[in-house]
């Protein structure tokens, strides 16, 4: 994974101060106070974990706190709306994720247009979703799970972070492609759903690498497959869902966005600030770091 440092600095350097100050002085002063990163999902989930990692990294290098603020609800739309309405000064950022793509299709009365109202700043990561089961489930492979679910129609529950979210869509896609009859149990966030999977209240879930890897390593959850078309370096012995269901793919991505019209910095400042915080070992933010 590559972290486009200069794109992030394109925002970070240039947002901010008083309109009467020159553009260069504005950029050089940033950040002069704490910066908020809005996450539209519950604490403890994959989006939240990535936001806290990047927030800590930026705080250490730019000398101001990058504070994570969870604004949950409506598939991340409440958090997005808060950033859309914020001042375009670089002090309110958005942790943008793949859920934004489904929201645009599922909600027909949104007060914003993500492409129009949020300026893209930087990509952070791309990682597979993992098909997880509670250890009480006898299946060790995807095919064994399909056979188990078909032998118990309507009795196998799958948890998700909420109706219409990615974890819900991934489960529904799996049902459609396999013909199994599973009961959907939505939660107010992926983290609460994962907690109930750990407790055996639900039997299967599609969850992010960041939120589930330690539970897999501890033997508290069993990983049947990863959703990307290639195996993960973090779980090299775990096959892909597509190995059993050709065409199935489920992964998540995260990035940083800002309100539209957030001003860019001058190139000279980008070069100055880049020397201050680079080079960055990009492994800090790939799945190996999250898993370490």
C-alpha cells in the first residue's frame, strides 16, 4: 500500500488561518490548533482504528493533536454531513471509506453529494474483509460452511454493522451467490457486531482485517477466507472466498477528505513540510502494521 504523502500535505499545509494573512503565511502556520478527524462509525471498528493510527502519526509529526470524533449513524452519512457543513479551513477532516459508495446508492435524500462536497486528500489503506465464524461452527472452509448453513436453513445468523452497510452487503452477496438462508442481525456499528460474534450470539460475520486480526491469532475467531481476489500477506494460509465462489470480492478502503473549497498550499511549503515528516515507512499503515 502506498500513502500519498504529498496529497495529504496538499490539504494539511494549506488550510487555514485568517483571510488577511498571505497564502504562504497561512500554510506555514498550519496546524496551529487541534484538528478533528470525523469518523462516521462506532469506536473500535475498522474505520475507527485506521483513523486513530493516522491521527497519532500526524500528531507526532505536525505537533498538534489530531482528535478522532465518532459521529455514528445512517451508514456514515451523519459524519460526512458534519464535515460537509464544517469550515473549509483544514481543521475538520473526514475519514472516508468504502461505505460511502453504498450510501450513495441506498439513500435517495442525502443533503450532500460526496463527489461534489468532499475534496479528496489522500488514500490511507486498502484491505480485505474476512469471513469469520465463531469456533462453535464446525466448518473449516467456505464450502463446509455452505453445507452447514444449507443443513440448518434459517438457523445460522450473520452479524453486520448495520442495514445497508458494507458488512451487510457482503453477507447478502454471499447468500445470493450460494443460495444459503442466513438470518441477518444488524448492529449499531461493526464493533458491537464483532463482540457478539466473539460471544457466539451470531455465527458468522464479514469484518475488517484491522478489527479482527488479533482475535483470529488468539483463536477466538476462525477465518474461513479473505474477500480480496488474492491472499493476504498477513494471513497467507487463509484462502480467498473467490477460490470457492468465483467472482466474489469484498474489501474496504480508507482515505482522508476535507470540505470542498479547502485551499491548497504553495508548492514551496509542501517541499518544506515534506522534509520535516518524511520519509515515511509505508509499512506503518498496511495490514502488517495493523496486525503487529
